């Protein structure tokens, strides 16, 4: 068994096909029908296990590998090659565990990553690694332990460490039964202005002894530990239980909508504050303001900033703000050729999913510059085209007080407000905007709530004429 002697390695039961496990391999020709991704010569090699008695797990692993391929092609700069392999890390007590090994290369170089998935044979549920934990509170506690452990590591940017699904996507157990948490190459690297976080620091790992980890584990986590320590893999599974209950979001997934707020009830005065063009150096300061005021906002992100400041993205997501797309390039999309549009829309969504696990629902064309082709391309990707009803006009180099008056003086219930977090005067105006709108009994919500949770393909506002 590989990795048995290294306490920082997840214990591996098998790294190849065996009795009860076949292997399926795919190549570039199997992903030619991926929509919304650039047509590029990318070397692809994917090998996955096929379990004779766990078909739902086989299908789930294939779907998640497919997501990895699509997001790599759409969300990286000049993708070159992607290889995905696998290891069996648990097989016993009705639980299976598979660790996917990912090697990818793009214009920024070579990096490795890992994602570990778990299968509960009783419920036929494929679980993310965070579901080894009892809930979000336990993931928060694990994040605190990891933060303390890495606090003296100069190669780690603690400001990029948050308890989100994608950060904690590979958790397992070593040969002593201790919890192993591993982070992909470059995932926690310090920010270098204008550069993608470097992978040169490599994989980071934190080991939590079982006595400390045990109170954090779910029932699945406890069983997964036992299934990781078996002497011989046991692929037999129990009879499935009937369970029609809907699974709650796994730990690390944040739903950015205020519960018990109905913006369409005729009484609640809702307003959505939205910020375009980040994340940038000033965005953490804006997040500090929003946290202090306990205000939910929304961020429409561009490709370059998203790649260079992924930690800020993770923070905004973890703090409950709605994350949305704003185009890979900040260029008027109504001036682009139609064949360019799908990639412009898909890129940022792929980047966000690779960093958080979150799938965006909203898209705002830069400058609000849209036409029928742009709208159709957005709708094709099942997104809501989201403009605004109140323009702060902060982009005209206005002063703080002018921005405040432009917002407060024009807001009506259900308003979606356009602002830009790269602008210092905007950040200076935000506290007063919040204070004055609260005095008018406004509740701060996401655009999705303000719009009434529209179906994909909707364009807000409906009378938008594309005149930017």
C-alpha cells in the first residue's frame, strides 16, 4: 500500500484496477462536445475507476472529472495539458473513497492538485471531502486549526484561507487514522501583484491527530476513517436505504441569500449593492466595511483580477456575498464576434468554480453593453443577464458625496445599484450609503433576491436597451 509510512500522506489501498474495480480511460476526442470552451489543442488524459457494485459513484466521479476538464479548458490561460488519475483510499464498512490526482499545465506552468470523494453505500450518496465533517461549524473549527498550524509558514498566505468547498476538497486519513488535509499547488500562495499565485511552493498539508479531529467528524467521516484503515479492500456494499430527503448543501457551500426576506411581498424595501471589476487590492477593505455593517452585497468579477486574487474571491464567497461573472476581458461584448462570446462568459464562471466550488447564476456584460447576440449567449449558459436600475456614476471620477447622492436619491424598492470597488471614492461613499438607506428602512439583499429569483435566461431590467 502506497503512502503507509508518511504521516502527511492519505493512505492508499490501491492505485490500479483490481477485482471489482475496472478502469475507464478517455482522451481529447471524448470532450469535443464541451460547449463554451475555447477551441485549443489541449492534451487530455483521464483515467477513472469503474465500480461494479457502485454505479452511482462511478457516474459521479465521471461527472466531476468532466467538470474539471471543462473548467480547466475554459478557466486557464492558454491551457496545454491535463492528466487525471486515481487512487482507492477507502473500502470497507459500506464506504468507498477515491482520490483524483490532477496534473495540469498552462501558460503559467505546471501544477498538481487533488480532490478526494467519498461514497456512502447505504444511501448511494457521493460526498465531497467536507462531508466528512458534521457541518459548517465543524469546518470552521477545522479551518481555525489549519490556520494555526500554517501560521509560521512563510510560503502560505493566510488571507487566502477560508472554509470553502474547493479549498477543503481533499481530506482523508493517514495510516495512523489521523486526519490529513491537503491543499493544491499554489492554492495558498502569497499574492504577487499582477501575477497568478505561484505553484512553486507546492502542496501544503496539515495533519490533525485523531483525538482532536474526532469531535469534528460526521457519521460518514467516522466510517470513512475505519474504511481507510482496512488491511484488505472490501468493495461489498449494503442494501441501499430508501431516502427521499433532499441533501442539504455540504459544508463549504454558501447560499448568498438572506433567509426570511421576501422582496416581492409589497412591504419589504430591498436594495442590492453590486460592485464591478474586482477583485482588486482595495476589495478586502470593502469587505471589512460590509462585514462591520453586516451587509450582503454582490461582486461581478473579471478574468484577470479573479486569477490574480483568488483569496479575495474566496473571502467574499465565504462571507455570504453573491459572486457573479463580468466577462473575461473588460471589453464591450456587443462589439465582439459572436463566436467570441461563449468563451468570454464561461471563463470567469470556470475560474470561480475552480477556486470556490460555486457555480455562478448571474452575468453582467462590461459597461452593460449588450445586444441580441450577447443576451442569447448568456441565456445559452443558463445565466441571468443582470444590469442595474441605479447607476452611481462613480466611474465618472465623482467625489464621495456625489456618489452618495446619486445612489440614495435614486433608489426605489427592488433597486440594483451599480458601483465599482477599484475606485477609492466609492469605498469612501459606501458607509454613508448604507447608513442613509437604513434610515429609509432598506434591507440589503443580493440581486437574485431583488429580482425575485428569476429563471435562467431572464434579462434584468426587461426594458434595458443596451445603450451604455
